[in-house]
């Protein structure tokens, strides 16, 4: 049996998650909903409470805003833990490298996993769409990583009593997943991501100043363990620079969201760069996902009129859209 622990803010969202995961697990499930609709819990305390209540052989910690696309995902989890000696934590998205002076999330080249991610551009009228991260086809193997994203995590019940969610060192919803992964490593177990479990994630999250404060405490707490490196080859030498770029981008994204919430459009140059990056990503994805050529061309015209892409970029996107829809799309099968 697998125990599924959810720190829940909305009962309707929880019920939708429960219906989806129950129908697709392929094994008996024990559901432990920690009601956090009033904000009485941190995610650390909620998950610790769920761990105490659990009776399953495996413990799954899941966000409310995910959906499972893999039938029999619970059976696959059981198979991983039976066949992979020393596996202590399983996720679907993670990082190969965690240096001593930066967040593992700052290293895009070392991220691994497979995910359908919902995305919204940062604009007064945002465009929403989904895109696929990682390989399109499932990979029947475990990839060792340094840390995993906490949207979905599974541990064996045998680790109860050896690990816990650290309620004392972090902000209420920051670094719970990263700290857990480092506890797993420190206890002598491995962390991995499953290549044959596909999840859809409905939010991208945000990185507030509290997140970076928590990160400093995390790096200090684990300074004797870090770096953790599951790659082969020499370690990157630019981790501090990568971290500074990561902080700059996430800070600009947060401030842009705040201005948009106030109905303002007087973006700084950094905020404009973040918004523009999202718009460019949108067009790269939308040319392959829009139902009609006209839909994609209309969005290109809108981005040009709003000043987020140049005329040369608009011409390039129009050409790519026409080529994809007329020549390639009829022959593409996921």
C-alpha cells in the first residue's frame, strides 16, 4: 500500500487529485489530507504529521495541482524500490548537480526528468499553454540525481524515524524538498527520478526573498555534505555566477508579478527581459500546439504590437509556423 500525503488548501482540488491518483495508481492507496485551508501548517509540519499517520509501505508527498498521466504509477514505484538497492527518494524532475554555493535549480543544463508543465506568460493579458519537459517518450530507467522537485516525491516507509521535514530552519514552504534530498544522501541512500512516470503540473511556483534566505540556511546546514554530484566529468566552475543570474531572473519575475497585480505596466528593464523571455518561449511552443495557423499568426501579431518581439522575430515565427503546420504537423505523432 502507498500512503499519499497532501498539504491541502482547497478541498475541491484535493478531491480532483484523489480521483485521478486513485484511479491510476494500480495499488491500494491510503489518503492523508492535512487541511491547511486556514494556513495553520507549514508544508514541513503538514508532511511530518502525514508521515506520523501513514501506514503504507511507501509514502508519497504530492501537491494538489498535479495530475498523473501514467497508469499503474504506484506499481512502478514499488518496482523501483524493490529493484534499486539503497534508493531512498524518488521524484520525476531533479538536478544532477548541487554545489556548495548555489541552488541546484540554477543549473538548467543539469536538470533531468519528464513533465508536462502548464505555463502562463507574464503579461497584462497572459497566454496559457502546456509544454513538455524532457524526452517525449518514457525512459525505463532510474536516473540518479542530487535533488528532486517537491511536486511529487516518494520514500520507503523504512526511512520513517531516520528522516523528517525540518520545521526549524526554513520559511514555511521553501526548500522542504531540497533539504529532504540532502537528508537522504547524508543517511547513505540514493535519490533518483523515474523515467516512466509522467505527471502534469499546473503551476510554476515563485521564488520570494524568503526562498533565498532559506537557501542560505540550507547551504550552511549542509556545508560538510555539499557538493553533491551525480554527473560524470569535471564540476562547473561558474556556480556563483549561475546563482546570481538565477536570483536576478527570479527577483525580476516576482516584481513583474507584483506590478501586474497592481495593474501597472511600467516595467523595469529586468522585468521586461523576463516577460520577453516568456513570450519567446510561448511562440516556440505555440507554433506546434495551436490548432490552426491563424491562431498562431494572430498571437505573433499581438506580441509584435505589444512590443515583446521585433519585426525580424515576427517574420521568423511566421515562417516557422507556416512550415510546421503545412509540412510537418500532418506527420507528427506524440
